[in-house]
C-alpha cells in the first residue's frame, strides 16, 4: 500500500478524498490496466520485456496487464516478476517461517508474502540486494525512506537506483 501510494500521488489524493478506500482498490480496478506497478518487486515493463508472448497477449487484449497474467498463470509457471530483483528460492531459504506459511497454503508463494508484508519488514529478496546495506551507502535514500518519500530502499532501487548505478553493498 505504502509503495503504491507513494509512487502514485494522484491515487493517494483520490484515497484521501474518499474516491477509493485504498490504493489496492484503485490498483485492482484501474491501476493494473494502466500498467502501474503494485510493489517494488513487480515491474510491469520488466515482466512484459522478459515475457514477449505475454506482451503480445496484452497488446491483443487477451490480458488487461502483465500483472493479470502473472496472477492467473505466471506465478504457477515460475515466471519471475523481475529477473534481477526477486529470487523465490533465496527468499524462502532466508525466511523459513515464510516458507512454512507457503507450504501450509497461507500464501501462494513467497512473492505474495513479500508484497503483503516482507517489503515493509525490510526482508531481502535476493543475494543481489540488501536493504540495510543499500541504505547505509546511500544516505540520501535512507533519508527519503525515513521521510516517507519511498516505502523502502528497495522501492527506490527498483525505480531509480539500479538505473543510477548506485552501490548496493557497503
């Protein structure tokens, strides 16, 4: 929720005005069709780039968005929401309680847990990214997260940091 609202100020204003009860409501009704990203680890553009057949299906109107495809088929097909930013095996191995929750059926997969809880908890998504280290070497990002401009360091990295070649590890 925090990621979506902080990255979609128009939606945040609409939620504040009572037009929508939450960012999630907006995303489910409109945001996914507008190709807005629901979290720091699901990039519509990355998903469509890495899955050209899905991109073609979205363009042809078979799916409303890459996210719709991911929820309906992609997760079960082990398609990754973003190749470099989220690693399911790593996430479950480093979060055994989450792994047990997935095994028990509480979550479809680790990604669902990360979007719902793990991002706000600062959990690592892959060996390629460490939230604590990223904030330590990027003081301006740490201040932006602290002020609420970004939901997490990971959210900043996904949107800007990786394109700015910012260091991830201290």
